[in-house]
C-alpha cells in the first residue's frame, strides 16, 4: 500500500524535501530517502510502507522499555521495514535494513489503521507502541493510527532513535503519550561511524519532546569498548539530569548482532557501574535491561527508598506494583513520576 508522505514539501529547485526526520533527504524524481521506504514518484513523496506491517505482537509495556507508563499492561506493538539509521549493532536489522539490502523491496502484511486499533482493543491492550523499526520513517501511518487510537481511549508510545524533526513532534504531540528515545552514545563520532547519524539532533529531540509534555524514558545499549567509559556514561547522565532528573534511564546489555558479531556481550559489572554513575549524577530512576536482575530493574521511591515496583525477567516483564493508580508511594506518599492509570 502506498500513500503520499504528506510531511514533505517541494523546494524551489524542484526537489522534494522530506520533513519527517533530521536526515532531511532532498530527493529528485525516483530517488529514495535514506530510510529506503520514502520515494519521490510523479513529483510527490510516497510512503511505501503505509499499512504494511512487518512485525505485530501484544507485548508487556515493560519490553519497550517503559517502566513508568501503565505498569503491568499490554501494548500492541507494530513496525514496518526501513530505518533512517544504519547501526552496526541493530537488534532488528532483518526488518530495519531490509529495503536497503533487498533492492528496495517491501515486506509485510496489509493492515489498516482501523484494524490496528481494533486489534489493540480486542486483545485487551491499553496502548499501541510504534517500535521494532524506527517509527518516524512510517510517520503518516503511525500518525493515522495514533489519532484514531487516541479517540478510542488508547495510549500511544513511540520507541525511537530520536531523529524526529520539530515539525513531526509538533504534529504527533497531541496523540503520543510516551516516547522511549535511544541515546546510543554521547560521541558524535560514534553516531557518524556506527549509526549513520549525528548526536546533536537526538539531544534536541529529547529536549523538545519533553518540553511538549510527552513522557520520556531513555535507553542506552552499552557496548563494551564502544560507549561504556565512565566519562561517556557520566556525560549522558548529566545531560538527562539537565532536562529532568525524573526521566528513567534504561541501561541495556548488548549481545553480538548484525555487523558486531566480534564484540562481546556486555558484562553485568559494566551495567552496575553505569547504574551507580547515573545515581551519582542525581537520576532518580535507573534500570538495567536484557538481564534478569530484580534489584536493578525495580523502582525505588526517591523519598523513602522503599521498593515500590518490583520487576524481574530479562525485560522486567514480571511486575509487582505497590503504587496506587495515581503513582503514590504507599509508605511515604511521594508521587512517583510517570503515566499511571
């Protein structure tokens, strides 16, 4: 299914500028964007994956990972093919890089926005998550689903690398309730050489989305010898704290994947070291991921230090929530920051 990619405009040169992401592709007739799923045809930008889903599952919301967002509920999670990044360590490269590695072929099943929302409701999901690949590359499809979902009382979550333009965030903001944004590194060189992107737009997206009132959680996949130095971890922690010390930070373990098969798994000691540094910089909510570690996956009240949400499992999917529906600590009355029932 193809549809006009309406977040675009024609430049004086006649080229079409894609305004969805900060790659800002300027395209001639027949050219594809970096994502591989947006192409100019007949003088207009087309979204080639509108309504074409490559992955669809009902997941624990904790898998996104979103730990302060309707705990212990399900999110209908969907993705298409295509990505505006080219991360050497991509965990979902089979779909994210598929068009670029298969002569721009599109893979997936046709599902309309109405059908997606219906599936979420019939499967008892409280939210819809746009994930698995980068959702900004299928912006128009995600927007149509999110707007309809919002009207039906469902929440919407963007799981993203944080390369949205301000225009895209402005357009999505009335309907997107939460975002998990990757800060993959605090090195522009890392972003350029390993991800095919830049650091600054990501930091700007975090700041801007937070300013728009969207609930933000941050994820960093720690890779041994690449982005796990004390200095870099501290810089990311300081950046997060400069926006809001209440933003949860998920420190996830890398395992060899895609073009980084020669890089070892992240050591548990590395995750624990990063966790401690984040706390030293004043972050209230820090978590480890991709390992089963109850002590480091659980939420502690910043005021009385009681364990208020207990989690176990490699994605924190086994949850015992002691908070009330407003997120209030039962011991001291502190309101835990987040999106609660």
